[in-house]
């Protein structure tokens, strides 16, 4: 018996979607660690052993890194224990090989594509299976996903989306007549998925609103039933538990960040509107695709495009409600609600704009595409063909843009070089490129120190300027350029006399020249300004040992092992 080609394609749609994801994003599998991947994964001992897992639930993300011990940073308002747990389990499987982490990101994204397909298919009749497939394919290759798939630390968005999409499907399944006997099981599964989503990323906090809107649109008969009320009491309880855990984990972890919400500046409301319209524009026309350290300059075309698309969507809502176009209403609600958690950051003194926040809202965009194709096909064959053609153009252009964009995430050098073009006034990509060069032992010292000094010029805060200048001084000293190193260190201690690490640097240069007494004076000054400086105590012990003063050497050796604050 010969199976018609159309039937074969329809039945194999999930497999084709998986193949499509791999084809578009496969080049990202060879990428290295980039940006935050280094302190969070590559240079983080806190993910290398299962004994650290309990700390993931009691401390913030950055507090669970070695960088926290080195710099004193805390939670940075990020509480994502499931993300850290995933990294820990991943490390047990493939260590610090970036290929394993990239493969995990791609796997999560591929699974999410299948979940989007089944989510959309549930709103359509079997005759529109190709429509669901095409919409899911657009989700699969949308260029705004490159950051979340190609960047290992961007895993949080596919991860939280996996749990939320699974939770939605379980919630919907529980209301289907055939599932009534197992309804409580589906409800428990949906609640568990929501709990895991909350512990993956903050994006999940408003998701119960989407479930409520779905029930109002598609399950009105259950609105007054006790199971419905009980189920949403469960979601409310989970939210309460989450906020208690989050508050306890982040409280006092980072004084600067813990008061972030208190520093919201409502005069930045125009920035919030600009961000929102820019996000909407990127969902429809994803260009330009850049990584922004500083808020992007939102041009008039972006404002008009994003604004008109959103206003048009709102304008059609009353008609959609009258005509019972539930998929359209749910799609618009999905985009807005899942974007809400990212918008308040626009009100901070240092607003953050990131493409990765569009990962989950793009599910709503895929739903809109499915609704538009189905409506067009129901009106006439000609209109349906036109809309399908437009969708295919979207699919092809999105695929090309994604495959092109992945190249920017190949490694730190490529990423920061590109980011410097996008953010010419920001010190962050310059400092990042300097750090990337510093990891390369073959890199020219002058190039590294030049970048750090450029970052110092661009930085606005004095502490940042000092840190970058000190990095340049340290690298000069390590390469034997003691004169340049000492000039920088002397300038630092002149501006910040209590900079203990700078006094250590001066001592290192003196010791390299064989001037032990001068090195001793510098190390002593470093210890006086900060008695907890282990390096100062260690170096004092070393010099005293060389000078034969064994009692003093033993004293500072003990301090190096147990600083006063930890005794």
C-alpha cells in the first residue's frame, strides 16, 4: 500500500520540526564559553560537586560562584536554583566541555518547539495540522532565540519555557472529557511544572494569569467549580512559598542589588514604553539583532512599527471576543503577560534590554501566526495561499537570520568585538575583550593592557576605573614591564590609598627586582589597609622566610590560612 506524500508529511511533522531545529542551530554546537559562562560554569567550583546543591536553594545565583568569594558580590536579584542544579548535573555528565552544554540548550529548544506544536494543534482541528507545524517552525527558527540557544547561560529561558509549556498542556489536558478520571493527576503535574518554572527564572510569576484567561475563554463551564478554585489556590500558595524562599536567599546577599526595586525611577517610564515597542517590533521584524549593554537607541521606525502592531492587536480584541476567536485573544495575552516581568527593569537607573526575554513571548507570536493562517484559509483559498506564502517568507528569512546571528556567539573574542560595535560608549565589552585576550597566553600584552585602560576611560564609576587600571598594572608586571606597572599602581594608591591589592602589586614588582626590604614595606602597607588580604599575608610570610625571620613568617602564614574575620 502506497502512503500519500501529504499524509507522510503530516504524520512526521514532529520529526521534521526536530530536524529543522538542528539544521538551523547546529553551528552553535561548536561554540566556546562566552561572557557569564566563564564565572558561572567554566571557572566555578560550586557546580562541580553535588554537595553544593542545597546552597542553590538558599542563596542567589552569583552567590553560588567562586567570583562571589573573590569580589564579594551577592545574589544580584537572581534566584534560579533549578538552573544551577541543571548546570551541576550537566557537569557530572560532561565536565567543562562546552559541547555538552550547547547540546543541552539545543535539546531544550527542540523539545519546546514540539510543545509549541502540540499547544497550537490543540486549538485547531486535525485538518489544520500543517498550520500548527508551520507556526511551530516559525517559533523554532525565530532569530530572537539565538541568544538563548547559542549562549550557554541563556539556558534559563528554554528551561523555564519547557516547564511552563508542559504545565499549560497538562492543565488543558485535565479539562478534556476523556481525562476527567485523571484530572487530579494532571492538576498536580501542572502545579509541579509551575513550581519548577518559578525556580528556573522569574519570568514564570505571572503565568497563572494565562491559565485563568485560557479557562475563561475555553472552559467557562468550570469557572464556578471547586476544583478550579482549589487549583488556583495551589498556584497562589506556590507563589507565596517562592517569594519567601527568594527573599530569604537574596536578603543581605548584595546590598546594592537587594535594594534595586527601591531605586525604581518612574521618570524612566518613556524608556519602558520604548522598550516595549522595541520588543514587539523584534517579534515581528527581528532586526537589528544585537547584544546591548547600554539601552538601545529606539528610532522612530521602531516605535512606529512596534506601536502600530500592538495598537492594531488591541484594536481587534473586542471583535475577536465577539466572534469568539479565543486563540487570538489568548495569543495577545500570552505575548503581553510573559513580557511583563522584563519591563520593570526599564525603570532602573541602568535599564537592561535583552533579546532573550522574548523567548517565551514568541510562543504567543506563533499562536497569532496559526490563527491568521486558519482565518485566511477559512475565508478563501486565494487569501489562504497568500497568507501561507507570507508565513513561508517569514520562515525562510528567520532561518537565514538565525544561522547568521549564531556566528556572533562563537567565542568571547568574536562576541565582545561585535558588542563593542553595538555599544561604543560602554566599558563592559571592552573589559570583556581584555579578559578574553588575557586567557590567551599568546596574546600581545600591549593589546590587553590597552583594552583595560580604554575600559577605565569609558567607565563612569571610580571603583571601575581603578579595577581596570589595576588589571593593566598587574598584566604589565607579570610580563616584566615593571616600570609601566609601577606607574599605574602609584597612580592608584595616590587616588585610593587604602587599595590593599594595589600595594600588593607594588610589592610584587619590588620583589621581582630583588628589593626585599621595599617589597616588605609595600606588603606591610597592604596588610595594614586590609588585614583580611590573604595574598598580602602570604607574601609577607614569604619575604620574612627569605630574610630568615622565621617567627614573623610563621605568624603571617597563619594569617594567610585564617584571616582575622574568619578566626
